[in-house]
C-alpha cells in the first residue's frame, strides 16, 4: 500500500497548485489512498472544509489509524499554531510505534529505543493556506513557520515502511528524488546535493555503503557530501589508556594510522572515480580533528608504530591554513580533481543552505547541538549526532555506520539516514531500513 498523508485547517483555502501537483504525484507513484488530518482554524467556531477536498476522494483521518505493525497515524488534536508539534508526545504515545502527526510544520525526530531501530515522530505539513490570528505574536509566528507539504508512505510489509516528508514552495511546487512537480507538470530534475550520514570508514555498514552507491547512481546529484569520512580509530584519544579497548584494536589491526588513511584514500578515490562528474565535499568533522589533537598533545611520541608517519605530517600542518586530513591523505597519494575539502569555519552554501558545518562546533566556542543551530538565522544540513532530525532551521542526517558500535550502549536514537537538497532550497531525509 502507498499513502499520502497531509493536513488541512478548518476555513483554510486549499493551495490549488499544490493539490494539482499532489494529485499528479499520486498518479505517478500509484498511491492507493490520500488521507488528511483536520486541524482547527483561526477561531474555535470555524468548521468549514474547503469543498475541493471532497472532489478528489481525499479521506479525513479521525483518531488513529494503523498502517502496519510499526507505523500509526494519530490525531493529537494540537492547535495548528503550536510551534513544536512533538511537545510531550514522546511520553504520551506508545513506544511500540512510529507516528505521523498533524501539523503545519514539517518536523522529524528520532526517539531512542532499545529495539533495533529507534521510533520516529513525523509531522505532515499542510495543503491549505495559513489561517491564524495574525493580530497576535503567536499567530504571526505560526504563519511565518507554515509549511506546505505532505508525507508519502510506502508500506513494504507488515514491519517495514518508507516515509518521505516532502515540502512544497509557497506557490505549491515540490521535488521528490529526480522529479519536479511544477505548475501541474512533471519534469526531470537533478538534486543539488546528497548529504550522506556520518561515514566513519572502517565502521561503515557494508549494506548502507551498497545502498548509498545505488542511491548516488539513481539520483546523480551535483554534489555528494561526506561527514566524518575519517574514523580515527587508530589514534582515538577517547580510548587512550583503556587497556581492553587498546587490546581489541590490536586484535582487529586498527592501530596503524597509515593503514587507516590508506583505507580512507581508497574510499574517496573509489567514489570520485566512479562518479567523475559529481563533486565530493569532505566536510571538516570532529573525527578529522583527531589528527590535529594527536599531534598537538604529542601523543605520537609514545606511539612508535605511527611516529615516523606523523613526523612527515607535522611539516605539512604547521601552517594553520592547511587541512590536516587533506594533507595526511596527500602523503598517501594524489587526490581526485572532483574532491574538495572544507576548512574549519568555511562556508559552502547551496541555495542558501549551509553544507560545510559538521555540527560539533557551536556558538562562541561551545559544543554544537541541533537545538542551538535551530535558533540561528541560517538553515544548515549537519551531521555529528547520528540521530536524524528535521527542524525549523535545518536538518541533521544520521549515520552510515552499524547502529551498534563498541561504545554505544543503552537506548539509541541512531539511524541510517541521508539528506537530499533540491534546487528550490527544500530538503528531506532519506532513511535506510532493511
């Protein structure tokens, strides 16, 4: 089964262009049902539904609806002007399901779980124009944050589902993967960027790697962005002095820096040579900075295995304008022409969306966090947390690693998830679940 789930406001006027594009999308994808939540309008007395809804077999959602054993639709009855549609919901809703909830905002949150996968909370966006009390500050803010869109769901089987949150422009046009739905027409489009979940060469899940290669081949984006392509297990300062961790690294042959860098160099060359007309952006990340910390804190002095290679590297990175990972990989061998490394604090924006920020550095020297970035007046697609998230001012991709590593214990919100950016400045998550 395939579904489109969206929401409308009472006394709200349907965005006709969006509805036309949505119906074209439904026809192209072979959607079985179009469902909509109904939310309050400007005043409690309002009760009219735009009659165009009933002309196209769009079904209204009442209460809750189960789509498979792991996914439910649930009408929270929240006011549409509520800024965060998920407030309190992670405590109220059953831990056994992921949920699609009504809201004029398009948000995604990964909820930690002891299961194989975390739960997800997703909100719908709307297909009606804003209907708020704009004489109040709360109403004006709600109108500014009003997002047109819907959730497209493919039910694979009773356990697995695929969900895509699709945001439209104010006009009502939107893009999904390689298709643009524009003023009633369906056109081919090339995504601007595919932002991969934190890569961590050496800990990358082989299945995620294969699926990512298929995704790049199918989508053929202009850019592919890597976060944490260097894992740093050979020089990880977090494990320094921990006997069992160090012994396990010895057993797994994970203690030679040069060997690890050769793995990373091989990985970069593989992707760059396989897709020569795509730009590969290597974002400077916290695991990349293991290299600089390893040198700065003179840890290599007590590490004979990596001493000589590190001495070669030091001469290259004394210059603060140099990028340590790029210099280290250049010692291993030449780098392809279509690979670009970003420096710390460098900006790389595509259609106003910042792509060169990993997410580990916050404002004024603090540690970075999605909540902090959400308060900035800048939309960003970041990584670092391994827990995907869609916010008012940006998106966080997940991880490309195994979901359980040696240092992860207890409930986890990690998920394999990439991000996609389109030429209309809209973006969305692409989750990978097997």
